[in-house]
């Protein structure tokens, strides 16, 4: 690894917090203007001559960045960046199966930096500055650019194992953003409900424009295709971009994107029933059967019960409280992000949250970040049938219907993945019950490539069956989209 350059880090003030922090005891989910620049200079050897595979290459300038640093790396994938310090495994911990193969042999330039921002939740590189990004430029470029936003409230390296390694090995340039705020208290970033999530969309757009310019500087032409992709909250960003900024992209792959819709369903409509009913179901007794039926009615599919204990402890309660705080902070008065695992009937308890009866201002906050289905570029959506963080009947089934009702059905292919769930690492715990989604994402990505190249339309919408008798290693690397 050869350092290209460094620049002075500019301190950035913290944005005003809405309330004091009370989150120190929370579980960490298995996850979430001035320009300071220096003159770009190529890497050099000890004798002062250009050195290595980056010889005689100027460092691209990231338009609008407040700070950037570039490094010439022999390995851009996690096969090398873990050891070189150019990724952070904590960002992607828990997102992929432990045996997911890691490609290697991708040399090039990595640019890390940040755009001007006033919040400071992301502490990577010691910067304590949000709106951080990473851009990777392989030496052997295929002409394409992949842009991604992170799942949950994670930082910019969260997609390195699930997405970046693979697309880099195929020759794509890759860019990712931390979305402008990170961590469990992301909702403090912004003065009005919905501001923090709205910033996610702005930061994705900002990075896409900057990354396209960087690609042009590095390879002397714009990318022939720009593809947006991401999972969970990152999938939401793909949907939003293809609805609102389609001119920046050729298409997208949406991996179980979050559905925000002011009329529902959305996470604030299906998480509270789980918080109310699951404890009753888990306790057994006379109310358990009714609670089970209520869980199924709320969207949690029959056959997914083995996943409920983990999601209750790790995801459902925390997700409801922090996203409700972002969009409806007045629900619990002066309390910040509610009371963890409060029992139904407790005053201001998120278990009893009823989105439908909340004031119009709450619905307007959701509408501000809401989706419409009016995509304007090709999109492939996929989601697992055993997703119990974002139940498929309350999410992608609905979004696919929205796209069709908006008259954009010809631009969408939607694949339901039998036995897929929201977090691929759970496949390690339940190999006989779940299948990894990562291989299906890769198949969908290849199908989009062919679609964009005019080499054939992807298969029609359908449910991808789990092959009978398939071994875990095969499922990890194979997911044919054909019937």
C-alpha cells in the first residue's frame, strides 16, 4: 500500500440534539461550506519516480468533499483491506454467512473522505464527522459504477462483504455512503421529524454525482452504466433514487428495501403488534393461540416462529423505538426513544403505538420520506419469504403492487426468495431452515446487467424455490432466477 496524500481534517460542530441521551444500555443491533484540499500527487518510490501499479496516476478530486485521502492498494476487496485498515469489519458484522467466499486480486485506488456536514456520529478514521464515503477504483475497470447506501444505521463499509467485494471482482468502480448519520441515536441528527432519513437520500444523490465525476477523472470517460444497489435501508434508497433521480442511474437492485408509506404499511404499523403479541405467545397459556393468530395477521408468516425470539430481543423493540423517535418524537413526551421492552398498558409504551391515530404531522413526516412506486429506470426487487424484520407481505409485496398501480410494471422484476430472511448471518444458526440471500442478489444483479445491455429480459415475477436437498455450500453461491 502506497499513500497518495493527506489533507488537514476540518473540525465540524455537532448538530443540536433534540433531547439528552438515554441509550447507553441498549443492545447493539446485529448491525447503522468549506473545502480543504491539497494538490493531488501520484505515489512515488524512494528514488522519486512513479512507483507501483498506480504509477503516473493523478488522484481524482471528489467534487464537494470537505476532506479526502487516497491510497494505492494492491487489494481493494476485504481479502486485503481488513489487514491494511481500509475497511472496518464491525461495519459488516452479522450481515453475511461466515463461509461466504471472498474474491481477491483487485488492485486500484481507494478514496476515503467526507462531505461538509454538521453531525458527528461516525468516528471512523478519528474524524468524528458524518457524510463519510468510500470510493474504490479498480485498475482493470469494466466501464461501470455501483453506488450503495448502508443497511441499518451502519457506516460506509457495511456493504464491503455483501456487495463491494463481488462487484469489484467483476471490474466495477464502487462507492458507498454512511448516509449522513449513523448509530442507534441517528434520530438526533436534524431539527424536524424525518430530517435524518431525508438526509440519507440527499447523501446518496450527492455521492452518486461525485463518484461519476471521479470515474471520469480516473478513466477519462463517464461510466457506461451506473447501478444503485443496497439492502434493507440501502434498498429503500435504491427505490427512492429510481423514483426521484432516475437520470443518474441505468437501473437498480433492491435487496429487501424498507417500505415507507404515509398510509401504511410501514415499520410503525407492523412492529407494535409484534411487541404486544409476542410476549403473550412466548408465555404460553390460554392467550397464546390468539396471540399467534394476531402475529400472523400482522404479517409475520406461519413457519417463521423459530426466528421470533431473536428478533424480539435484538430487532423489533429497538427498531420501533428509534424510528418512531425519528418520525414521532412527541409520542413519549420528554423520554428519548421510549422504554425498552415495556409491557403493553404502560403509559407511552411503544408496544401500544397506533400509527393510524397519530396526529397528521406524523403522517406528513412519513410522507416526506415516502415511496410512490413511480420508478423510471429498471429495478429488480428481491426479498425473503421468512423476513420477520420487514415482513414480505407488508413490504416488497406492497411495493411491487405500488409500482404496477403507478403504471411502471414493465420496469420491475420482483422475486420472492423461499426461506430467505432479513439477515444472512442467521443462515449459520438455521442452515436447514433458511437460505442465504446474497447469492440471489448476485443473480439479480447479473440479470439486470443483461437487461440493461439488451441481452434479454429477466424472468417474470415469481417465487424462487429452495432446491430440494441443496447443500449449504451450493446455496451460498447459487440462486438461479429461472422457474
